[in-house]
C-alpha cells in the first residue's frame, strides 16, 4: 500500500482537522496521498476528482459516516480497491473505526495484519422498451418508491421469470445483507449477518397482511415492474442516487459481479454492534 486515496464527507470541518495531522503522518511513512477536491480546497492543496482517485490508489480512506462509505463503495467496487472506513457520523454501522483509532488501524494496514472482509453488492439494470438505459452497483439497497402524489403502487415481481406476486404497496426494497440493517429493517425486514450472501425483498407499507418479506438465494434474477397507470415511481440506489421510472420500465435486480472490500483492523463482535448501535434486544 503506497498510494492512499482520501475521500471525506463534504461540508464538514472534522475531516479537515484530521487531515492536517494525517497527511504529514502518511508522508513520513513514505506514502503518497490523493485527497478529494472538496477536502483539498479547504486545505489549500492540490485535490483530485473522486472519479479519478480510483485509478491512482491502492486503497481509500473514507472519512465520514455510513453515507460516505456507501458512495465510496459504488465508486471503487469495479477496481476492487479496499476501503478503510473512519466514522465521523452518528450511527456508524458500516464505518466502525473511531477517530482515535485511525493511526493504530493504519499501522495494521501497513504491516499486512489487517484483514479485508468482502461484502456482496447488487446490480440494478433498468430497461425501457427492451433497451438497457442505466446500470448501478449498490452496497445497501435498491428501492422502488411511489412519488409524493401517488397512492398505492402495483409492483409486478418475477423471480427467475416465475411470477412471485404483484405487491400492492408504497414501494419495494431489494437489499443485501449489509443493507438489511438500513431501510429494510425500518420496513419490517429481517436482519441478515453481513457476510451471508442472499437478497432480501421487503414491501414498504403493504396493503395486505398476507404479504411478508422474503429472503432469496444470491444467484436469482428479480424482475420488478410497476404496473399502475400514470403513477409516479422512483428508483433509489443506496438512498443517494435517484432515477425516475416511466410506465412499462423494467428493473432487473441481480447479484453484482463486484464486491465491496472493507478493511477491518480490529476484532469485532457483530452481535455487540447490534446491541449497542440498534439497541437489539433492549426492553
């Protein structure tokens, strides 16, 4: 690891304060740092567009919260670049490294003793009149949601070309095990251990009690098609990238060929994380 990319949450002072100490430390270790443009501007130094950083580095340090690491994961996944996530946000469910642990974590990275955990991702392929018009790789979830003025949406859903059902709901969530503790959990979906490789489908505010979330094998192809006429329907990727669907558009959800590689320098107890961050089992 000789070239380190650094991507920070925009508009926050904390990353800038950290970088004032971190950059000289990295230089003293003989490492070259590539800082994203927004953080570099605050430091009055040369910065790099986020999209260009991935072609220049061996790993990326994400300074922010879970939202920052989700955006970094989509950015670097195709190159297989590992991510060291430093939590400067609130919950920090994916970004587990605290601010005061940065240097101990980096020492483990540099001496080769830091394990890397691979997380399954999903791919959303959007087809319009049979033509592929957009593709996205996501770490957390793909969410089909009704617009603000729409009522219930009918969502015809096939799995491996077999009709599953037509969901009558406010929307539908397809998530990874990593994403099972995000929107999926709020919508009543199950928690999956993060290294399990499965896909969860969870309806949002279903119109009937007969429809429940379902866990599917990782290698299925899920075809999602809103069939309500004149309804406003939107697709959201990781809650950060939006796409407006048109009538008769089809969304194919499959396992992504890429994985997110998270560097985990310290031993962790996943169930302790659930108890402390999500109050799992509390009364």
